[in-house]
C-alpha cells in the first residue's frame, strides 16, 4: 500500500516535495514578509528533525525523489546541517536541494556540503538556489530590508569553492520598475560566472497583500530585453520543470525564467509542500491543508500517514487561479508556506 506511487486526481505523478524547516527568517523581503516580521510558530509547533526525517522517508517510499529544503530561511534553523545529513542518508532521494537567502552561507556552506558526503546512494551531492534580487547594495537593502549584499556574495563565493555544490542557481524575483535596470548585471553574472541566473515572477503571496498584476515584470519581457543584449536559444524543458531555460547563443552560460503568473506550469506540476508545522499543501495557492503533525504525534503508523497523504494529494488543485475572478490569496504567505 505504501509503495504505490503518489498520483493526484488529474493524473499527475507527485515526485517533488518542498519542506519548510522554519517559518523564521533573518531578512524581511518586501514581497514576502512585513518589516516587523510575522508571529513565529512556537518551538513545539515546529516539526522536529526526527519527525521531518520520518515523513520524508515515507514520501520517498511513495515515489517522491526530489526534496528541497526551504523556509523562512532554512539556515537559521539551529543545527540545520545535521538535518541535511539525516535526509541525505535516506534511500530514494535523488535530488536534495536547499533554497536560501545566502546570508549564513559563509558560515555554513562547508558543513552543509560535508553533511552530504557520507551519503551511500547514487545521488549527486547537494544543490543550492541562492536568492539575490539585486546586485546593487542600496537596492538590495531596500528590497530585503537588510544591508547584506556583501555578506550574501561572500556566502555565494564560499559555496562556489565546493565542486559538489555545482551547478548553483541564483534566483531573483522580478519587479516592474525595479528589476529592469538590473538586467545587464544579472546577464553578466550568468555569462561570466558558474551560476545559472533565473528570474521569478512576483506572485500574490506577499504578507503586505500589496501584489497587483501591474507589478509583475513578466519572463517574456525580460527575455526580450536579454535577447536584445545577447541572443538566446531555448533548451528543452523537462516535464514538471518550473523554469524555462535558455542558453546564450555564443555559448556563454544559461539563464532561466520562472513564469508562474504569465505562463502557468500547473499542467504537469509534480510538487507538494510540507510546512514547518507539519501541514501538507498540494499547491502554493492551496486554501486547504492536511495536518500530518497531529496524527504523527498521536502515533499513526506509516500506512495511516500514507493514506492521509494519498487522500490529500488526490484532491490537488488543477491549477492556481491568479488573475481569474474570485482568486483568493491564501492566508499563509510565502515565508510561512515554504517557497
Ligand atoms: N529564505 C529563503 C530564500 O529567500 O531563498 C527560502 C524561502 S523564500 C520564501 C523562497 C523563494 O521564494 C525565494 O527565492 C524568494 O525570492 C521567493 N519569493 C518570496 N516571496 C515571493 C513572491 N511573493 N513572489 C515570488 N517569489 C517569492
Ligand atoms: Fe526571508 Fe526568503 Fe522571505 Fe526573503 S524571501 S523574507 S529571505 S523567507
């Protein structure tokens, strides 16, 4: 029963799990958190490492082979490399990845890479997405409300010292009126470094609920700007991929566009999410969640948990409805979901 692969009611096989390990963060990005932060979960509400590991092992037996650790800021969780090591040791996880704002990478990159070195499995080290929305110090400060660009760039450089961490992705949320003049610098980074740069469209998941469609700088607009600087060629899209990836025609690097608003990729979405307090979400925009922490702590066995997961996944939303009449922004915002 546990070994049947996870499938939703629309025939999509679920293979990708995003795990939020904390709702806390050391940044206050404008498009994500309010300046004063959010009411944090109590310590006891947050899944313990053993609980996360048990659930991830169960998901792996249900056919999930890609796991991304996120938050909030995952590196602010105390002893986070130990959790990475516990997950790295599980069977069935092909891809283990971390999404981070990079602030603590200078401190932790070595420990995180080392945590995966003992993995006795076919997996390929660990992958990182580092979020950097601006390459200008004052703009970075304005966007994240932290004067931390230099610290983040040092963390990125430290990470890049480890061949096992490559390829490293640098993700930037694109905002109209903000990101346009950053394009040349990001293009230079993509072309003359080992990093793959990807722009993400701004989604209505901000805590200030200030999102409006006219603030979305679309991937198509960015593509046109970049193509005019240096011609781009498409690469083949893998099923379930969030990014449309292009290579520079002259062979210098790659750049990607994650366009959930203007070009939704719900049709072959294979992702689900586990929040820091143990709720299963079947879409970023879910209005409904399934509590796994309660049954887990009440002694549910793997078959019982697997049935809860299967039932929730079966009801996975067909698509998000951004831009449609009646769209409702979920109560949880990006940092509390785990982006
Ligand atoms: N703190 C880590 C970080 O910033 O990388 C991980 C969590 S963060 C919620 C994950 C990703 O979501 C980041 O790349 C961030 O830029 C992105 N994000 C946050 N709010 C967003 C929004 N409203 N629209 C689009 N992307 C958003
Ligand atoms: Fe923190 Fe990441 Fe949200 Fe920025 S985007 S406030 S770094 S969780």
